[in-house]
């Protein structure tokens, strides 16, 4: 199972911060996951501790383990990183989608 499919399989149980992180990771998969933890935390707008909790939820032993898994996914895959990026999917219930739905509801009720 790839990191992408693991994220998808747990997406229904993710917190708001974890959804922001997942959306950031999937926005440029797998390359965002190869940033250092502080850079990823800043881009996703979450803490490094939230990233650690997220990796645990994925069944991994920390951020370094996730990075090793991402590299392994690339090595074992029969597709190029460009193909992976083109096939990227958005996480269900993403932070932005929820925000846009709430904003549209507020505009309609005004």
C-alpha cells in the first residue's frame, strides 16, 4: 500500500489539521513529503507535532519513516513521478472544500 492509498483509507478519520496536511501532501505528491518537517509544517499551516501524529495515524514510525516509504513507492512503482502527479486525487472532505461550502452557505443565507 502506498502512502497515497494509506492517506485515502484513513481520510474519513482525519482531524481538520490532518486534512490540511493531507491536502498539502497530495497537492504535489510525493514531493511535498520529501521536504523537511519544518518546511512541510509551514506550508500546511500545522505544527511539527501534528505531522508526527499524522504519520502515526498512517501506521508509520514518524516522519523519516514516511519519507523512506515515499522514496520506496517511487522506486518500486512502474510509473514516473510526473505520471503520479497527473493522477493525483484530492482528499475527500478537504479543508478548502469544507471552507468553500460554509462560505457559500453563508452567502446564500444573507
